[in-house]
């Protein structure tokens, strides 16, 4: 696909041919819930000594299949109701925006096997008298899945035993794309309350070392320290300091070693009913520390829970802004490309304080 990206300080326009992004119906929102009265459910920590059988058990225990109907393709995004969007809007008091997209990487590196490519199609000729009107255009080429570029995974990106979210069969995936659970289901955009969980700040370090697991106890400890509570419908971003470490020490093979969530934390995230999960790598700790399963967070979130993942987000500026304001909640907006059958999309998430 050929895409044009026009950037202004206050607006990003993506133009492409043959795909329309239609807003959702303009329904009257339900009344705002009593947010102050929300009491998060207690969750007994899962054992940290997990194997493939445990992940199979959790696939059943944490499943959202059928919760919103047999034909549902939105998954946990259903938790973002009109009232939830109004709750998110109410967090905006400063008018400060922060982009979570990391600068597109254009050079091959241990963590960038497929750099972003751009080709300018028309370069003005300085030897020719300038025309009254002219223009410049370019083509982009991006392989966004993996550990390099900021993107969102759709609910057809990961399969478990031949099934994707809500029991849709792998046979519905062809060379034309995903018949079910594609990224086009999010074409109306994402607006919800975001919460940053900054684990390096909790541990009083600049960044976590590759392979460092993040447990339920860490998530709860940060909530207590920051005075923030993850609520249903929230998009949760877990910072490991991946990009800070890269800036300090240089790139490394993130596919072979990355700090991230341990699979034992998943019942906690399910109990909180998060709508999206984001991280500065791919959310999973690597190696996974689960025998026989390499990416248990991907399997449990995308397939069982129907939670789309925001991967490779740059959470450094967000962490700095949150610390300066002493505020760990904000509104997020994101608009993935409306690609019918797509397994995901590059994405520029905006956090608004």
C-alpha cells in the first residue's frame, strides 16, 4: 500500500485509496459511573513457576470468548463505552499532548531487521525555472510487526491451536487477509483513559535489564506509590525503559532479551478489565520463563482476552511528563489504518493531559 503522511503540529492526516474510516453511530452515552467508588477486585497472585499446561488453563480461565456475542470482533475494545470516553476526556486539564510513537528507524540494527524505507518520487530541479505551482510526494515501505516500529496488533495476529479470538478458525485467514478480527474493526478510532505504570521509577533505576520479569506485585506496588488505579476500559502502558537503555548502551536483539510482563500477571489484568495493553517492547518478558511457550502474553491477551497490543511504544516522554505533573492517568487517542483484513497497523498514539 502506498501511503501519504502529512504532519502538522496539531493534525496528522493519512490518505490512502479505497479504504474508508466510518465513525460509530452517534448514540447517547450512558451516565458516568461513580468512579471514586470503584473498588478493584482482589486477585490472588498466580504461581511464578508456570508451564504450558498452566497457559492452557489460563486460556480458559481468562477467556472473553462469547462475552459480547458469538460474532464479536472488537474484543475488549467493547469496554470503551461512550461513558468511558467521557471519563477519559475529563482527565484533560493541562492541554499537553505527548506522542508515544518512536521515531521510525531507517538503519539496520540488532533490533531493526527491517528498517523503515521512504522514496521521494519528485525532487525539484534547481536547474529549471520554478513553476507557478509544483509538489513533492513520496512512498513509504514499513514492515511494522516485530520489535522495531510502534504499532498495534489486531485480534487476528496471533493464533492458539488454530483458533483466534472468539473461536474464529485459522482457515478464515487467506492471502487476502483476515476475514475475522482484522484491524479494520478499530477504524472508528480509540479514545479512552490511559494509565502509565512506570516500573523503572518504582525500582529507582533508569531502565530494566533485558529478561527482567514484571509481576502482579510490581503493578500493585506502582499503583500504591503513584496513587492511581487501573479501571475497566483503561489502556495500560507498562514502561520498562527499553528506549532509554537503547539510547544509553546502543541497540541489542530485543527478540532474544527484553524486560516485560510475566505471564503470572495476566489474571490481574483480566480482573481489571483493561481494553488495551501497551509496552515499549512487546509486553512479554523475553525469554518468557514459561517452559514451552515463547510469547504467553501475546497468546493470553490477543486470543483469550481479545485485548489488542500496542508494541514498541516510546514511553520516555510520557514518563517524564507524568512525573513532572505527578499524574499517571491521561486520555489517549489512536487511529489505526482501516485496512480490511489487516493483522495490525503502524500507529501514533497521543496521550493528552
